[in-house]
C-alpha cells in the first residue's frame, strides 16, 4: 500500500517538475477545439442536429485522458533507461504491485488533467449535462485512464528505448484517436476500420463520455452508440488485462539485466 | 557460532550459450566485509544479481540472510540492500525525494523514515544538498546517495557492485572512506565487487573470480601465502595464468 503511494507520489513530483508537459497537456485540447473545430465544422454532416464544437467535447476529453495516462505510463521506458526501474525491482514488492502503482499514477495524472480541461470546456461551450451526466463523465474519465494507463505500461514494458516513441505515436496514439469517434461518428466507416474501432479502448471511453455529456442528443445519432454497460465492461477488462500482462512483462529477467539497459554495443 | 549471511551452492547462470557463472560455492559469514575480485566480464554482476533475486539461477541454489533467493524472493529482498554498478537514482528528484521514495517502496512508516533519512544524510555528507536535484550532484555524491539509499531499511546484507568504478581518484578515496566506515556498523555484512586490488586488500576475505569460476578464496594474507607472492595482483596471475589489469582495459 505504502509502495503504491510512493510510486504515485513520484509520478506527481516528476509531472510537476516538467512545466512544459503541464502547459502543453492543458493547452492541447483547446488548440484542437479552435483548429479542428473550425475545420471539421464546415464538412460536419451533423450540422443542424448538433454544434460540432459540442460534439467534439467528449472526444477532446478522451484525448486528454489518453495523452495524460498513456504517455505517463510510457515514462516507464525512461525509468528503465535511467535505471530507476531496477531499483524498484529490487524493492520487496511484487511485480503486480509495481504495475498497479505505475498505472494508478498514470491514471491520476490523466484524470486530473481531464477534469480541469473538462470544467473549462463545459463552461466555454455552455454544455450542462446535469449531475448524473457529470458523475458518469467522471467515471468514464477514470475508467479510460486505467485502461489507457495499463495499455501504456504494456507498451513501455515491450519497448527497448524511448526512440520507439515516434512509432507509438504513429501506430498507436493517432490510429486510436482517429478510430475512436472522438472527431467524427465511426458508424459510417468501412467494415475493416469498424472492426478496429471495436478493439480500441479509447472508442469505449469516448462513447461513455458521449453518453455522459451528449445525453441531450441521444436521439440524433450523435450521442453514445454502444450500451453504457458494454463500455464500462470493456474498459474494465482492458485495464485488468493490461495490468496482468504488464506485471508479467516487468517481471521478466530482461527487466533488470544489461541487455535491456544498453543497446547492444 | 557465527551465522551465515550468504550461502551459495553450485550457483550458476547461462545467458543462452554464454556461461556467465559456472557453479559457485561460497559462504559469507554475518558481519563479514567480503570482496569479490575479478576483471571485466568475470561474472561479478551476475553473481550479485543472482544473490539479490534479480536473476534466476540456471543451476544451484543460494540462501541470503537465511532465505532461499528463488522460493523466498520477497523475504530475501526485504533484508538486502543493493547498490547497482550504474546509478539508479531519479535525477529529476531531489536527494531527499529519492530517499523518501525508497522509504515508501521499502514500507518504512513516516516516523521511522524521517529520522533515518536525516541520519543517513549526515553520515554521507549530503545534508546541505538535501533539496538539490540529483542531476546537480557530482559523481561521487551520487554514489554516496546510492549507498545511503541502499542502507535506508537497515539491511542485513549490503551488496556493492563496483561502487567506486568510474570516479576520479579523489572522489574514489573519499567514497572508499565512507564504505570502510560501514564495517563497524552492527552486524552488517558487506559484499563488495571490485576489479581494484587495493579495494580487495582491506577485506576480511576475498574471492577471486575469473571467467565465471572461483580461482581462489581466503583472507588476503592466506591467498598471498598460499601462492607464495606478495600482492593480490600476483595472486590473480598465479591462480589464473593471466594478469588482472590487462583484461580490464575495456
Ligand atoms: N543479460 C545478459 N545477456 C547475455 N550475456 C550477459 C548478460 N549479462 C552478462 N552477460 C555476460 O556474462 C559475462 C559476465 O558478465 P558480468 O556482467 O557478470 O561480469 P562483471 O564481472 O560484472 O563485469 P564488469 O566488470 O564489466 O561489470 C560476460 O561475458 C557478459 O557479457
Ligand atoms: Mg559488473
């Protein structure tokens, strides 16, 4: 218990020290709101049914959680490079405790950012989902944070160095974003892409956020499309599976021996 | 009757086709200041990682502080301190934050950790730097902090893997003095690896490791007498047929 708190506190301290990360993570969704909002609004076929900027709100929050949690969990790669991971592995804690601490730290960072951005966004767009909607929204943010944090940890455990970061952005982060329904409804995508949507945790998080924030538009086809219970179950399953896999991967011998630390000379 | 701190029997490790450690038989007594001397690639780090539960042995068994390193890995880890060959501090955190992070990982309650951290900061000459980020410290100070952190939970056995390697001569000397002061500490067993003979010389007993197997074991005086030579360097040459220094050029 104390070990988990220690890991979470360290994540917070590191985040607060990185002023640039703080500013950019809070500013990013508003930049998207202005530019993507203005651009997509001109081609958005939902015009008349819903203002595109409002449609975008759940997706932007999902994006904040994804960047916050997934990237925080990916920092485990730098922990490995700096040697801090070895020190955690020699502590008298189980690998699963380590994985849980890392995921909770990442979730805390992602959800805090999303709650701050969410409050600003909702008042800016004069979107008032009511107390039940707000509650569901918070639950959606926390569940997405857990699922994406666990996923980030699995990625981190399989990566040799942070040089693969660009690969993660191109092959994981951006596809997840574009196939999540964050920017446009996914129901008109072809069958192949739609299949990918169904294995994308962010899609379930964004869908849950749409249920929470766009309840008013539920009848227009721009609210949540999948059952709330399914969204919740899939996110929880992603989090649990991610944690189990990450714990197993972190416990491998490669987690501490030199091959995992130094690129082959 | 002295208790056994480390008891390795036929302990060995292969990495694929590479035999990093053959089959090590070794007993280290409690409160002993023990040196493992060997050139680069001898298998020193492999030995330490096996004893610290970070590697699974390919063959053999080992008990550390009374616990089996494979079956009772958590219990073993609870009772050992390990200072890795490369520093493992979080360079973005301050000296104090690094220590409190470790205190939580080792499950020390705040009222125990606070005074213990103060004590170690004084002991290792880091009190004035407690609020500085680690990246602002010199190499010698970082190593001192690594060692302080290894001692935080009052381990029964402290492993130091080449603690002074890579430091300039002056920092090496002052760090070595800090390490020497650990001998008097109540009952602490120190297991030190090194490729410097001058660091093996003051050890209670020395094991000479070469290419994954034990070439000699005893007090420095015994080793020199048995080989009929006057320095540990010459002992190494007599027992292995090649000089210690030549292979440590890398
Ligand atoms: N993870 C690994 N994978 C493959 N080979 C390894 C691995 N770790 C160590 N080795 C090999 O095992 C042998 C012993 O290595 P070890 O690191 O234990 O030596 P050492 O005595 O600590 O050397 P140094 O003074 O360089 O630290 C070397 O040949 C090394 O290349
Ligand atoms: Mg070594």
